[in-house]
């Protein structure tokens, strides 16, 4: 057996036979490798492979012109083994040369070229020629290897529309165009009511914030809430009231904390709302999530409405801790071990003193030295005003002339930005509403400074004299 170079860059394969084959695989990068590696359904890509050869007699002269029956086979081995593909064609030969398109009789697909391949050629009446011809990728075919992003899997012939993406259809075993908006959120592991979220999607929330609409009603803005692993969305404002949306068996009481819950049945795409006096969730409800909280005052009116967020939500208020005075009065309210991985602290609540004519005060990190400055302005319903500024104090003032029978702090709203910084003095901004009933109230705005660069890790609220009374509550939040 010998192999010689012949004109036109073809290989001459001499075998023990009455005829000889000179052949070469002339495969362009796009029409071969890309065709076979990409799905055959793509209409702009050929699904055959060009092949040219030459037949010569035992003297090396071209065989007589005419038609010859030739069988072509693809193998995964250089010798032996069974073919992964084969077809037989009647081939027209002229001056010993012929040209065929492999795949015109038996379809070729990507799997036929998944790995190394060799081409075997057999002229009718003869044995298969040896050696088999190795099929190699040309430079363009190597570049086309990068097009195997769909892992050699078929793509549906369905016509895509604007905005479609490819999704895998396991039943059809191909990639299908699909509109992302037409798909639902993936099923997640069940999130039991208000337990800590298991992942980002189960804690997802957008909008649905609470705001006070009147003394007896709360507005919940449009938004989305994940309940039991499914996204529920209300597209319009929803109002809940003390008269129509209380949980069965729950009555309106003065100086009581209530939670607002979003409820949804298994297949509901929207959510309902209910007010409950229990922090463990509304009775008899299976799928729910707490979305807010408020407090009633002496007159059973709504005060201190707060939107609550799950822990670790990417943005918005994150509840750190809460404190409610029950049973008996306390000398102070402390928030210890405040984490330092947020940007701003927010405090909301209501303070009731146990003694008349006292002031609400704040200390940071337990510092009792004269390291505080503060100033304030205030206005009353009757048109009176007040203002003052002090320096070198041992506390920051947050309210004045508060009395347990007539005056009490119904709305406490404090912000402490950059609380975890260690290069800046700490500033405190507060708005405090002092309520004395329906005809008289005061509103104060306070600005305070702690002349210390330490990160804030503790807040202490106390009165200038006496205790903080039962019915007081304060919640500490943080903003990322």
C-alpha cells in the first residue's frame, strides 16, 4: 500500500483493489463544523458536507467515465469498530474525478460529529479503502466551536417574537422561544408564615408600604409581596380600617400594638389584608406575611404607623429590635449591641411618662459626660412657639413638658445618620409630637450632636424624672 501526492492537493490512496481512490475532504469552516455542531433546524445553515475524490485504475490512470456506486461511512475509530453513520450514493465520475454532498441520502446531525471522526470509502465490488481519512477542523471551524453555547441541542423551528428568550423544553428535547413575562416565578420551598426567609426570592418585596389615612384607617400602596413562595401583587391602593378589617375575635383597645398582615390563598395572584393583635400571625390563616404595625392611643386612634421589612432585604428599613413596656413602668429603655453594618439608624414609637411635666432624653453608648449639644423649635395648635439651644449637656433633649395624664409623646421619629462611622461626630435628628387630646398638641423638631467619633452601639431613652410608663413602645430600625 502506498500514498502519493497528486495534483490539486488531493491524496492518492493505493489499495489492493482493481480501482484506486484519491480523495480529500473539502470542508469549509462554516458549512461543515458549524453546520454539524449547531442545530440542523436553523434554515440558513446547510445540512450536508461537501466531499471530492478521484478514482484511478491500477496503473494510476483515471477510471472510465460513468456512474459508480460508492458507500461512505463515518467512524469514531481509525480502524475497526462500527460506523456511526453511512450512506450509499450513485456517483458520476468524469476524468476520474467526482464530487458529492454527504448527507443527501442519510441525514447528518451534530451527534455524528461529536468527537474524532474518520471517513471510510468503499467502491461497489471492492473492500473499504485503507487507511480511513481523518476529518479535521479548518481554522474557521475552530472558531465556530465557540457557537456551541446551546450544548449541541436542537432549537425549535417556532418563530420567535420580540423579547423572547430561549428556554429548555424537556418534553420536546429542544430549546423553545418564550416570553419572560408570560412565565411565573419559580416555585420555592414553602416559607412558613413569618419565619426567617430562606433566600432572596422568598423575602422579596416591592412597594406595599403603609401610611396613615385617618384616625381609623391605613392605606397600603400598590406593590408585590412574596407569600408562601409565590409573588402576589395588588395594582391599586388598599385601605384597611379598625372597623372593618380586624381579625375575628380581635377588638379595638386603647394603647395596644397591632400588626397588619398580607394574606393569600394558594392560587391567588393578589393579597388581602387583616389587622391582628397577635405577633404570631392571624388565627386560622395558613399563608401570610407581616407588612406593618401601628399603635392605638388613649382614644383608640391609630398612631405610629410603620412599614416592616424582612431581615436582609437589599434596601429599605430593617427592623433591629423593639421594646414595649408592659406590666409595670421602667426607668429607661435600652437598645444594646447595635450592629454596625448599616448606614442610618431610625427609631419610631410612642413614649408615655409615669410622672407629670417631665422631659424625654437620649444618651449614646452610655456616655453621661457633658458631650452633647442640642437645639429645638416647636409649635402648638394655639399658635404658640418655643425654641432653645444648649451645649455641654449630658444628654440630647427629645421632648418637653410631657405628662402621663395630659401630655404624652404620640409620634417619635428619630434618624441618626453615619452612626457606625469612626471619624465623625454623631448627629441626631428628631420629630416629636406631643399629644394632649383633640384640641391641643405640640410638634417639636430637635437637632442634637454627640461630640464623639465612636460608632454608636447603644441607645438609652429615659425621662428627666420618674419612669417610662406602661403602654410605651419603641422600635429600632436601620437603613442600608
